[in-house]
């Protein structure tokens, strides 16, 4: 699937999901608003009927104005012209609210204008059972010259949401669709990125193999000439070229095979007690030729005592080799590499620093990813598959160690490895 097709499908699907979400939210809010209006009307009518029954019972008259006021979304006040009997009020409230299907917990309080205080509060549970212990101690009061009672519905919002059953279900389904879509999009983009990385890796590997194979083929063609035996120095030169290119091919194949081995859960490490200083010297010796080609130098500051850890000597050598090799490759001038060791807090610490081109902060998080290669600007002769640091990270972790990177553009890079002491 082409990049433009993926982009088009992603944008179209995103717009569709956003549009459906907006519609769903709009209608859910609309339904909730209608439910709330219906609730408020039912409560107002029920409280008006309660006030009429109280007045009839007390043989008094209703206030001239509408006696029911809604002071907040879930608090109603009803004015009356006489004292209120809590027994009658409790019965009338439960009776009138249940008639209008207002089945939820509520709390009420009676205000006495003579004492200017709430003289009685009570809490009525969903099943109609009074429970004064649940009555709030901060029931709101008003400065009023008349008697009134207030009714508060603490669980109004929960009741309204529960009455929106199908809408709550549809909203939940929409949420799951959005999560599934986001995850699917993430997987598609991740697979696309991996596909591009693997394609680049194959192209790079083809180029890396093509160059030495071509050189070997040309050199072999020259060696087939019978006259070459008359010029021993030329014969030795071409034989050396073939040997160097063959070694280069072998190293590239070994790196690919290393990564294939790392895909397995069992890395097959053969750990033993090794002297890290000997390993470092061995790795540096194997890089003498590329160091000489770049007029590079490696300074050793091997101060760790003791210098032994439990490790696989082959993989530990490869770790050091990869780090020094990267320092040689990614350097615009003559490489100056410092390899140091020390003991720190019960750990054996190896540090490899250089004066290379450095790594930008956004790339520092990716350098340990498989196939990732730091862009090198105008430097196009840097060889590799983007496997070295990924291999280093995996093997350091397999040895129960840690790796940290510090780098600054145009000032160099320092990698710090720490392993448990033997």
C-alpha cells in the first residue's frame, strides 16, 4: 500500500470517527437535557401537589406567587404560610414523587421562620426508608420571612444517566471503536515503518555485499592472467585485496547472523571469568587497519582493579569492537578515542568516548533500535546495517549490565557500560 493511500485512508477514517463521535456526544447531551427537563418538571409538579396537600391539612392558603423555586439543578424550595408537620411532609413527598416515577434518594429540611433555622432534616433512601443519620449537616438555608421546606436530590445525575441506558451503551461502544481504531492505526503505521526499515536494510545490505564481490571478481580476473606470475608484487597486491574484501564480507555476514541469533529467546551465552582489559586490547588490535587508514588513535585508561567479570568472551569482544568501530566511522577528522575502565559502586564500568560528529537529542532515543542509522549529512561512506548498537544493547542486558549514552553534536559521543563484578 502506497504512502498516499495510507495517508488518505487514515485521514478519511479519522474524520469519520470524529464526525460520529461529535454526533454521538450531541445526541447524548440532547437526551440528557430532555431527561433533566422532564425530571425538573416532575419534581416541581410533585412539590406543588405536596404544598397543596399540606395547606389543605393545615387549613391554610398557598402563597400568592408560585410556591416552588428551583435554586440549583438538584435543590428545590417550597414556600408555605404555616408551620410544617414533618410526619405529613415525609409521607406526602414519598407519595407524590413515587407517583411521578421520581425514584431516587432525596433529602428534605424544614425551615422555621420564627427561629430562622432548619428545625428538621431527614434523608429518604431509594426504597422510601427514612434514614436521618444520612442527612447532611450543611443543608442550605435562606433568609426567609415565611415557612418553607427544601428538597435536595444528591443522586440526581446518576439517576438520569441510568435512565439513558441505550445511549450510555452506544457511547461505550463508540469509545471502544475509537480505541480499536487508534490501536489499528498505530499497528498499521508501525508495520509500515518496519517495512520501510527492512527495505532500506535490504538495499543497504545489497550495496554492502555488491562492492566487495565486484572487487573480488575484478581481482580474480586479473589473477587469471598468466603474465601476473612475472610480477610478484602485483600478484601479492591483488591477493591481499581479495583477502581484505573476503574478510569484509565475512564480518558483514557475521553481523547479520548475530542479529538472527538474537531473535531467539535463548542466546546461548557461554559465560566464564574473563579479564576485560585483555578483551579491550584484543578488540583494539583487530581495528588497527581502519584506525591507521583514518590516522586515528585509541587512548587506554584502564584503571579498574579487579578487572574481571563473568561474561561470554566472544560477545564481550564484539561489544567493545562495535563501540570503537562506530567511533572510527562517525568522525569527520582524525579519530581520537578514549577507552577507560573503573570500579564504581560494585560495578565494572567501561567508557568509550570519541571526538566524532555526535548525535542529536531526537536521534539519541533511536540509536539502539534495530536497523536505525543516524543521518550523517554529507558523509556517504559510512558502512553498516544499523545493527551494531542494537546488538550492543541486547548483549549488555543479557550480561545483566546497563548502557548509557551521552552525546553532543560536533563534540563527540560517550557510551558508558556497567557490569556486575565477578
